[in-house]
């Protein structure tokens, strides 16, 4: 047997595609993966490989249904300059959260309605690591909720993604709606860490809304954070990730 059992299926498929020149037919990908340690405990591993290819944005097809898959090259994001852009747009905040999640080792998704928006000339669907999570992984009610939350960070592997962090960005919209989606996620049984990200002048609105009896279940659980500490964390995380890569040669 070959391979490292600790790798995720995404890692295994990426490795297989890179070995055949960053593109290949599904049958060639199977051939590369067959005999891997992860297949030993997964009798339906070919189904898992197909699901993995469909699920993560690092894999794509130039012609849908052709059976040929490509490995997407990673494009570095431009630095976000708060001096040039003191009032970030909703999608700017989303993208910083998506990039942070990737740096911290999570799989990330954007709200289904935001998938075609752009950030620094890159579509969100290329920055989020999940292009479409498999809805059958979740209870239908949970799947519907998570598909409309601005940004989610997932732990787990292809067949068992777990939403560990949820972020609602309340730029110009009503704080109440974002809190409502986070409340629904909490009540669905998911023990996800909940955050509202908002301009500092909307903190009063958050304090008022979270104090309502409607949101008593997430009061003390849901945290509000303003743009400035997020921008600072984003800059520090990007710099740390760069230095880590240079140091370890990854």
C-alpha cells in the first residue's frame, strides 16, 4: 500500500493530478490513487474521488462531462490596503475571511448568492476552496441554512465536512437577518462558532438586537467584530503565511 492515511481526499486527488501533469481523465486519476492506504478502508473510494473533484474549487473541467479534470494554479491575492480603501465593501470583507480560513487550514465557502462577485479582480468562487458542498452531507435543513451564510470555515474531509466557524458580514444590510441565519445554524444542532462582522457604527445595533429574547439562545455565543481588527489580522496572517512558506520551503 502507498500513501499517507492522514492526508485528506482533497490532498490525495491533488497529488494524483500533479503526477499526471496537472490534468487527466478520471480513469487516469483512479489509476494513480488505486492502492493508496485511504482506499483500503473505503470500498466506494471511486465515488469519493468523484465527489472530491466536484466539491473543491482547486479542481475544474474546461468542458463539463468530458471526464477530464484540471488542477487550478493558485493565484496570490493582492494586499488589502486600508489607507487606500478605508471603507471596505461587503465582498472585500468576505474575501478576507475566506483567505484567512484557507491560511488557517480550513475549507471555506461563500454564500451561494455571492459566488459570482469579485474581489481584487478574482471571483469569490476561485478564492473559496469549496465550489459546491455536497448537500447530502448535511440534513436538508442544515444544507439550506449554510448555503446562505456569508462565509463558513469547515473542518473534516470530503464526506464529513463540519462547519466550525460561521461569519455574517453586515455592511449595509440589517443585522437582524444575519443573526437570524446564525441562530438557525445553532438551533440545527451544529456547534459552530458564530461571528457578526460589521462597521463600528453598527455595533449599537448589534448590542440592541442580541439582547432581544429572540436571540437568547446565541447571546454570549455570537461575537461581534469590527472591520479594523479583521484587517489587522488579515495582514498579519498573510505575512506569517509568507514567512512560514519561505522558512519551511513549502
